[in-house]
C-alpha cells in the first residue's frame, strides 16, 4: 500500500472533517513545536503512520489526508512536541497519545494505567517516556450525512416548556417497552413506548444528563467503581459510545429525529468547566498535551491548577481560542446533531475572567452573537466552587437558571 502523505489543508473547521475528497485535520496549539497525526489500522491497535501536520495558520496546525489513504471509519490520534516545563505551565509529551479535542466520534476503551501520566510518578518535573497509546481511545473520522426528512425542531416556547431530566442509560436500562438490545442506548429513548410515556405526562423537553464522551476518575476505578453520571468529559464533540449499539453519531441523530417527530425537544447537560485530566497528578490524554497553559486556568505557581470546578482543573474562558472551540462545539451539537438547547454544568466558570464572574463576559457575548445559538434554550447551573461562585439570578438576559430558592 502507498505510504500516506498529507497536503496542507485548511485551518477550519477544527477536528477531523470528511469532505468527500479526503479528511481535513486541524488542531489548536500556541506553544507546540510539532504536531504529529497518528493513523491506526482498522482494529485501532497498530499505529500505521505518524505524519507531522505540514501547515500552521496562526496557532492552528493542519493537514489534509486524500481519500485514497483513508476516510470515514479511519481511527487517529495526536502526539504533540514541545517543552516539558511544568513550572512554566507547559506539559508537552509526545510519548502520550492524545484524543483530538474536536473528535466527533471515539473508538476503543479508555483504561487507567501509569503510562497515561505525563510525568514519572512522584517526579512532576521529569517527563515519562512510556507510550500511552494502548490505553487511550482513538478519534474516528465520521461521515455525518443523515436523512432528517421533513422533521424539524418543535421550538417549544419557554412559557409552555416542561422539562424532564433523565439519564440515557438509567431511563432505558430496565424499561419493559424497550427491546433488550436497545436498553441503555440512545435508540432506547426513540422507542414508541418511551415516547408515549412522555407525551402522556405532558412533557415537552428532555434534558439528557451528560452524553459527551466521558471516563471514570481514577479514584473510582481504583475502588472498583465507575462514574455513572458522566460529569467527567474526555471529548466534548463526541457522543458517549457506550450508549450506542455501534455508531454513536448516527444513533444519536436517529434518537433526536424520533423525539422531534413526536414534538419533543432535546436539551443536553454539557460539561465545559473541567475535563477528565484532573490536576497535576492526572493523565495527559487531551487538552493538557495540546497546550496546557492555554486551555486551563493556572495559578502563579503554574505547575498546579486553579480548581473552581472541584474536579481538579478549570477551563480557561479568558482565552479566545478556548471560547471559540466551545462555541464551535455548541454549534456542532445544535446544527449537526440538532439539539434544542443546553444546560451548563457549573456555569459560572463560563463567565469567569481574571477578575471574577462577569455576566457580560466575552463567552456570553459570543453566544448572543451566533445565529445558530442565540435563540436556543440556555440553562445555567448558576454556581461553582470558586470565589463568588453563587451567581443565581446573575446570568445574561435570555438565560434560564436552576433555582434552588424556588
């Protein structure tokens, strides 16, 4: 077979995007020295090529893989070269395979192993050279084509909205009206018996607990437990693969189509306040390896992390590139997956600037300015665990809030 090679491609959009002629790969890193695209065989086990992204536009690294070298179904990851200097906030380590922050689908299992850590255990300033690839899921190139027919969003006015919050797996796992093979799955929510139940209740809107791909924290894994609820994201753009029979993207769309056809809206509980990488003792599997000092809020001692989420790290919404990626993600779920709104976990993090929470922060302004997002349902969990974190009643006009004083 021919050796894969990359053309220059385009800096937009981020992620791996199939064009019909090939796949464009684009990732952000302001401080990297080289970004390698790693391609895997059909099993996802063997790395068949490692190609340096050939072009850089601003801080976006990009390359285009012609279709003859692979298309939808191709599994991939990244290795990023740069300084390993935790005292300056940099934790680059090309021994660690990274999940594309904008991967639209994941294949393979996340498995806890010491190789996931960027440093030698107990020696934060010494990088670990053990390859983490056997323990990290791969991104998967997706062909997003889908026949939505004439089904449209119900666009239920707020005054008529009745929200039913549920867990995709928990609601369907033991449901007698769901075929056994679809229990615990997105398609379980699309079954007539389930839809009839919501309609008879008078529900208008389903709020799904986290379905962005997530992993269990190590302290749970070490106790033989799992993160059931999903508030520990690994890949913001990718639907959780464990809730799919096979193709998480297509099955999620089938679910939304069926619910919309019945007049039911779909709102996602989204987690943009932290990631599964935790604090400085956590794994290097994504944003930390791409550009730690940009993606995360770091204190003056930059080898640690600000922890307004209570989960080890805090996403840095002061950074334009971070805000832009989250807006891209919301737009993707709204336009490609056709969801009707979002409930934001620990939402004050989204409005935090260097001086604290600001209802006029750039992120909120970006949402108001985006035509695909400006009129969707936006719901805040209006508190986090940082200073001044209780912000009930302080979110921008047009937002709704969970209200613990009601």
